[in-house]
């Protein structure tokens, strides 16, 4: 059985869960072990087990697969409880906040644990980051990363990771910066708790999906999220969401991603664009690959442009990682030098892969 056939069967399994149907029988030659590993690669193994447990799968495969589902259940319960505590604490501190991405999407699935998330993402005003740090530390979180990039990172053992965002997009995804320059105006709110209006929410989910796709690829879960949103009771107007993204120049690829969701989970026929996107995604995994990211950037900027951007990132990018530049832009050359000295020892595998692609291209 080919890899493409295994992908197709996994998508059918997931689709049966979304529609409340009985899972389809596995095609001849389907390896349950390969199916499980593929589902893991795309962060849908816990969900897929709800269908797989109804199929004739041997215990050596079923047992570890069941453990993945059970861990997802426990993590989901923990995250839901922590999110409730976070919302109450931020409200109590007078900090307006906007839960993002998986925090909202998981509530649209048949069961919230079917949609896993690695962390909780929440947007606040930049002026409130210090106050939010006090709130987080008061809740038992340690601050792992503060004051640079577009988010601060907090951790509480054993599984809680929280990203407190100061903006929705940074240097990566900058084409969406103008669209979402004032996300608060796109929201309704109940006290300090803000929520995107439906069309704006879907536009943001699409923008985030496109950003990941162009950075290095994306996975089955992202496309499934789009279908779940469109078929939820949020009453989203996809066309209006696409219109909101027009200034970014990425509305067409967003539309293709939404169309692929209908191909996979709604029975729509493939177009040339959706077929090409499907083939690309099948090689990506949940968050894409370094190789795809490098190839995409080389295609946009050329080989020399990509090389120069690796060595000398833009001032906007550098400010996210070296906050001192906000106060003293003149230090940019020194920060470039510091980055050049330290970068080879950070994310070494990723850096080597980027250089390999650059030399091969």
C-alpha cells in the first residue's frame, strides 16, 4: 500500500469521526503501525484512535496508540482547567485578553481532546506584559522567555506551556500585519475576555495556516481545522474572510486551503491547485519541514537573497530577538555579529539543513 493511500485512508478515518459515521474498513495491505505513525506525525493520532479502536488492530499497535489518546485526554482536561484559571486571573487583574487558535478551535470538534494543542496562546496589549508576568508567576508558571520576539513563554510542570502574545504576527507573516494591526477592533467582548467575530476569526485561522504553509509546510490537522470551523455553528462567511485577507496578497492560497478541506472532508472533487497542495502537505507533517521553508524562501528571494537574509536578518526581525535595538538601533551591527557567533550553536540541525538546501539548490 502506497504512502498516498495511507494518507487517504487516515483522512477518511478522521472524516468519519467528524461526521459521526462508522469508520471505513482498512484497505488491503494497510499497516496499522504505519497508520499510527502517520497520524502522530500530523498530531491527529489521539483523534484517529477513536476510529481505530473499532477496527481489527493487533494489541502491540493498539496499546501504544491507546496511550497516545489517553495522554491527549489528560492534557486536554489540564489545559481546559488552566485556561479557565488564566482567564479569571487576567480578568481580575484588569488585563484584556484574546484566546487564540487551538483554544477556540478545540471547542468546535466533536470532543475537545480530539484537537490537541502544544500550548495555550493568548493575546494581550504590549503595555500589560509585565502585569501579565506577575499573574502567570502567581499561578505557578515560570517565565522561560520574556521581552523579545512577539510572545512571552511560560511553563508549569508537567505539561502546561502558555504563550502570551503582544501581536499576532511578527517578521514571519508580516504580510498579514496590516490586516490584523488592530485585532481588538475585530472582536466582541465580555468584560476583559475578547473573542474574534466569526469571519475575522476564520480570516485569522487562514492567515496563520498560510504563514505555516509558506514557512515550511503544514499538516492534515490544519486543513481539518478549516473544515471544522466552516461547518461549526459559528456561521462563518468564508467569502468575507477571504476578502479580509485580500490586502495581504494571500487570499488565493487561503481559498485553496479551504477548498482542500472540502475535498478531504466534504467530498468535493480535486482541482489542479488542491491536488498540488495535497501533495505538498503530505510531505510536511504538522508544522512543515526546514527544507520546505528554505526552498520557499529561496523561491521568493533568490539564492543570494536568502543567504544574505540568513546572515543579516531584517531590523524588524532582529528587534524581536534583541530588545536592546528598540532603545539603541545603532547597535544593529553588533547584534548581527553576536547572532553570527552564537547561531551555529543554537538549533544546529535546523541550521545545517538550511545550508544543505542552499548548497543543493
